[in-house]
C-alpha cells in the first residue's frame, strides 16, 4: 500500500464542498480541514505507486475549488495505534 499526504489550498468560499468531493474520490481515505497555510489535508492510500497519478492529478486537482496541491509520499508509517494493535495480536482480553 502506498500512502500520500496531499496538502490542498482551496477557494475559501468552497472549502466544505471541496472537502466532501475530495473525500468521495476512490483512494482518498480521509480529508481534514486544518489551520495555517493550508485549507485541507487529504490522505491517499492506493495499492500501487502508479495509482497516485490517477488519484491526485486526474481527480483531486480537478475538483472545482482546488487552487493548488502539494504531495508528500510516505516511506514508512509509525503509529502508536498500529504498534499497540500488533503487540496485542494473539492475546485474549484481560491477558
């Protein structure tokens, strides 16, 4: 699985509808509205690296109201949530 973090600047008057349309795109797992120099952050998770070329430039960038995007591809994921789940495999409740 390939994960990309997409920073999105959007037309301020259209942020909620842009977020909803981006979230509806296959391959987009989450969209967050954020503070700072960005308006939205989208998490894109696809099976192959080549799929990013379909999801981001062909779909996300074409949503009306998207002004610009900046994409960061994740090398590895580090999450305490994932680590806790991995260490609990095979354990029974209360163990």
